[in-house]
C-alpha cells in the first residue's frame, strides 16, 4: 500500500532535521523519519527521546545497535535482512560494534563471538517481536543473570519502539523499514 511520501528535508523543523541528520548513514531510517515528519510537532519530541535513550541510558550503544539490527532482520524489511554473510551494513561507528558481531546476528545462539549478555539481548528482541507469548518467568530469570531491572526496561523500550517504528512505516512503504 502506498502511503504518504517522505517529507522533503527542506520542510523539516529543526528537531526533525536533527534526527534525520543523526541517521543519515541509513537511508531507510531517514525515509521513515521523514514519513513521520508529516506530524513533526508530535514525532520530533518522541523520536528525540528515543535517540536520547539510544545514545545514553544504562546499556551500551553497541548492544542497542545489535538489537536494532536483529529487529530489522526479524521483519525482513531492511537492507540488513541479509546480515549473515559478507554484506557490509551502514551502521554508526559505535564502540564495541564490529562487522564480525553484526555478521553473527543471524546465528547468535551458537556464536562464539557474541557474549552471553549480547545473546540474551538478541533473544529478547526476537521473542518480543516474533513470539511475545514465550516471554515467561524462566526467560526473565535468565535475563536477570545478565541485566538489572532498569536495564531490562531500557532494552524492552528500545525493542518495542524499534518494532513499532518498523511495522508502522512498512504499512505505507514496504521498502522503507528500518530501526
């Protein structure tokens, strides 16, 4: 279904323009933000808060980026869908985030490169996005071995916002899904 086109960058208010600039490395993400820009007064503060959570918070940014890429893979609507293999993704330069780790996302459960903490975060993203009914007490016991409750809440917010963003934009423009 064709929906509203991305708003021209020259029509963005300073808040939306700043967001688009932050994600210029990823055309799909910026296109998604520009679709949200049809209601800039609402979405500039919302997505600014999301970016603040990505850049700050208790969890390191590299872990959050791995989770964002996993969500993209789960939803088959980003250039990062083919994460496993030789494709080099357009991702921000983030301490601790390597192409080797990115290549492991598709096989995270058996990876020798990813840490237990990273594997659990990726499993959380997969379960919340694909099979939320399987987020049971046993899984939260596992999460609490690696994460504090505030970290679990932060991770859940990153995952939920990413899933929502990607699915919302996919309704209007199937080629423009990104986190």
